[in-house]
C-alpha cells in the first residue's frame, strides 16, 4: 500500500450530509439509487450509490451520511454524480454506509 502524505489527506474534503430524496436508478449498470443530499453551507448535491441490497428508499430519507464533496462531477449513465458517498464493503461485498454515530449539522467537515 502506498503511503499517503498529510498534505494529500487534507485535499480530501469529507462532509456530513442528510439524504433528502432517493430515486431508483434503472439506467445504472449495477443496482443503485440516485441520492439528493443536503450539505448545509455547501448546498444540495446528488450522488449515485450502489446500496440497494442493504437499504430501502424509505429508511434512507433523513439518514446522515459521509461523502467526499470535492471530486469533479462524474456522469453515470444519464445522471451527474456530484459527490462520493462513503461506505464499507462487508463480507458479501455489499456497501454499508458510513454515518456519524450522533446527529450533527449538515456540512460538518470530517478530519
């Protein structure tokens, strides 16, 4: 594994956001949702997330997640993803979302 410098780490802007809207994403190659999230002072951002195996749409509304918000926008099928929602691959290769263990303000920086 390559060593990461502190300067490299500081370039990654990870923030807390709250999921406002969840839509199915039938044009994605792998099953995914389209998420709309509130990142406070950074505004509303969208992302595609391959989390359908462990999460249903209803339980995701209002859930706080952690995302990298300073990647350039990426087109996925007919959708523009503006951030990368972070998760952990479990033993079945499903994505388990990274979430704060206590409610916090949207836009708070991870560090």
